[in-house]
C-alpha cells in the first residue's frame, strides 16, 4: 500500500522553475513581486500542494542560479532571468 504520493517539488530545481513561472505570471510593482503572491499558489493553490521547505529550497536555488533576487527582508523577489523557466 502506498501512503504518500510523489512530491514533484522535492527537487529544488523543479521548485525553482515553478516559482519562476508563478512570479512571471504576477504583475510586478516597481519591478518587484511580493513573495506572498507566489507563496500561496505554490503552497496550496493550482494543484502544486508543495511544502514550506520546498518553497524555501526553490527560492534558494533560484537565487543561487541568478534567476531571482530575494530582498533581505524576504518580502519580495525580483525576476532576473525568465528564460530559465524554459
């Protein structure tokens, strides 16, 4: 019996790509996307059903790869490279 399903965003790269996709779909304000605009959809909505640690790992991966810039407060991100999601 299988009790738990596969976690598609357990891989930080997959999580980062999904976060970048979600961020690209949000209208930025002053070139910034508030993390709450991508956090909610990533964690509960649109069928993602990811976890908080997967969100954190995805953000960290995207920052390390230069796809996103995370403000020191964690309040918003700035998209640096949208072609990374392809």
